[in-house]
């Protein structure tokens, strides 16, 4: 069975955003400013190291400086907080990214909260979350921002639509729910204790999967013509959506890989450039 579904191409969206950013990076360079993202990596988790490598090389390709602060797995919360505070105080650093999860034993929330709001380009602080919830300008969490950018790039209507977000994590499910609400969607947030998830998903015009379970969202749950956004990324390059089965019914769908992921990195670069421009204006 085929339909006229639209495959939401995250690589194309990311390419366009990065082209616009390259112009802004050149303008900053003319003013003597090189945007700089500091990445803090704690411990030796191989997938965290891979994510950091990907983000750093994306920075370099765009002319953004990328500084790596690497700390051992025995680092204490106090040491991590001190390292982050040093970056807050460094005028050459415009954005701070703490790669997470951090090793057990570190208070991750305390470390996030040490990031100054002006440099919270990954949108992980409680203040940043609250500002976004209020619709006040702040750097949003990158994956939620990427989801909104994808919907906007393809001019998919949000206002008045019934959006169902599966997952309520502070960096993904909750902020994207509030961003959809701020754009006048009617939002339902589902989680592990939701009763009758298939019925909730089946009522959605827009489904956002942010569960962390491979191929969790089933094709038969999807309403004909719904927009399906898969924020999931599981081992083996598999999303949280059963792509083949959902694509048959969806009006538009993101693939994994090549959907939300590339746009997420573009959002991080964009926030770093925004931060550099804001700091340059204050000089
Ligand atoms: P998380 O913190 O583990 O949260 C998962 C959420 O899913 C929780 O709210 C949980 O509910 C809910 N959930 C778990 N089992 C469920 C079930 N059976 N029915 C309904 N809801 C259920 O994960 P996360 O950090 O938000 O990440 C979610 C996914 O997005 C992962 O695949 C991750 O790899 C991916 N991700 C992708 C990017 C990207 O750039 N594309 C960035 C970040 C994350 P409870 O709250 O009740 O436990």
C-alpha cells in the first residue's frame, strides 16, 4: 500500500540552517569574534564520546571554535561544577554543553544548574526551561527546537492540532510539549503510566515519539494522515517509531537516521552563534 506521505528530511533542513549560520559566522569573524562552544565530557562512555566528536566536528566545519574539557570518571560534583563555572567566567566561551548522562555518583542536575543562562545553549537549566515555558526568549533544548524547526520548514500546521507527545523527560518530552502548546496545539503528554496509549496516539494529528524504546510506536496506532516525528535514537540506528508500519498511515514522517538528529546538531550550532552575537553586542 502506498500513500503520498512526506518524508521529513532532516539533512536538508540542517543544511539550510547551517548555510544561514555560515553567513553569520563570517560576519562575526569580520568583527573579530569567533563563536566558541565548550563541551564538557565526563568519564569514558563510548557513545558520549562519539556524540561529542560529532558535535565538535560540526562546529569546526562551520568555523565555530570547539573547546573540549575532558574529566575523568572519578570527578566529583564539586569539581565538575567548578569546571563549568570557569567556563562561565571565560569571555572567549559563548556556549557550554555538558554531555549527558554523566557517570553515576555525580549530581547531574547540580552540574546543569551551574551553567550560566547566557551560555546555556543546550537548554538544560531550569531557568531556561521556565523561560521557554513562558514563551520568553531563551535557548531551548536542542531536540525540541529541532522538532519545531522540522514542522516549520515543511509548513506543517500546529495551531489547533491535537498533538500527542509520548515521553516527558525534562530535555525532550516536557519542553517540546510546552513549545507545541505555545504554538496553540492541544497537547496530551503520555508516559509509562498512561492508560490506553494506542487510543491516545490514535487521536493525534501530530505524534512526537520520545520514549527511548526501539520501534515502540506501532503503525496501527497512527491516525490516517497524522504527522509522525521520531525523536528516538536507539542502538542500531533505530528510532522509537516502527517506521515502515507507521509510514503507511502517516501523512508526514521523520526517518531515523536523517530526521530529528541532524537538525538537533544544527540547533546547537545556531544557539552558539546566537550567544556569540548577543555577547558581541554587549562589548
Ligand atoms: P528518557 O529520559 O528515558 O524518557 C523516556 C520517557 O518515555 C519517559 O517520560 C517515560 O515515562 C516514557 N516511557 C517509557 N516507557 C514508556 C511506555 N511504555 N509508555 C509510554 N511512555 C513510556 O528519554 P529521553 O532522554 O527523553 O530520550 C527519549 C528518546 O529520544 C531516546 O531514544 C533518546 O535516544 C532520544 N533522544 C534523541 C535526541 C536526538 O538528538 N535525536 C536527543 C535526546 C534524546 P516515565 O516518565 O513515566 O518514566
